[in-house]
């Protein structure tokens, strides 16, 4: 593969960490790790699942996010909390995945997705796309779990 002078390419390495593979992007010229994506799951109650995302949530990680959301919805979760605190970037592909999951949950009785967004740059993306009006957005996981409301605010 020919790479034009002055351009760069990144190599995707997939590692297995327990049951969750993680992807690491490296700039081959420096071998510097620039991105790692993983999803941690927890369940504070039978109907609530928390997905904590770490790394860039983009075109490359969207399939893993879609699968994780599909799995927790199929397992019966009616409230899914997606913690974006560890997310450095979120793109339109991943936002589309979140919207698709919200649609699936709303087809059920009062299903919802709550987003935890502590990074101002990620919050700004939600504001620009007006998705902060579609999803309930919280500063912390504790706030998202404690909110007794049945609908996104």
C-alpha cells in the first residue's frame, strides 16, 4: 500500500480483555497508542443496565456499541444508561446507534436511554445536534440511576 508523503495511516489492533475485545489504534510512525475502545457493563437493578464507554465512540466502534445495546435490550432492560464520561469522541454513526436503540426501547413500555456526559466537548455535540432534547442527559452515573422519572427530560 502506497502512502503519500506527509500523510499518515493508523493500524487497528484487536486485543481480548476478558469477554470484551478492545481496539487500539496506533500511529505506525511513532507506535503511539491514540485510542482504546471498550464497554464495561453493570446492572444496578433487574430493569436497569449501565454501559460505560471508554475511548473514541465512532465508526469503528459503532458495531460493538450496537451489539451491546441490542444485547441489554434483548435481556429485558427498560432503562439503559450509557455513560459517555470516558468517551473522547462521538460521531454521527454512534449517535445513530443510540437513536436506533432508543427507538427499540420506546417500542416497549416506557423504555428509555439516559446519557451520562461529563465532558463539555461531548455535551456540545449533543447540543448542536439537539439530541440533548431527545435523551435525558446527566452529569454523573449516580444522578442517572437515582432519577425516578419515566421519560427523558
